[in-house]
């Protein structure tokens, strides 16, 4: 389970500002911030909105 450890809010803020994430897209920024904070380098998701966060590699598991 990944938690909001020290540095989380700073990482979230930086990601959200760079990506222009507002409203519902903040949730994507939260997921990206948690991944990056905990050393997750690749996220598997079919959600194309994660492309707003170039720091995180996103792989669509539905595409060969």
C-alpha cells in the first residue's frame, strides 16, 4: 500500500502545476505523485491522461 509520506504534497503540487491539472485531473496527479514518490517507474493504465506526467512511464496493457 502506497501512502502519502513526507514530500508527497510538494511532489503533487509540482506535478499538478506542470501538467495544468485541475478539477478531476487532480486525481491522476495524485496517483502519479504517489508512484514517483515510492519509486514506481512504470504505471500500467489504459487512461491516456497519465501522459500529462512525462516523469512517469505509462504502458497500456491493452495494446500489444
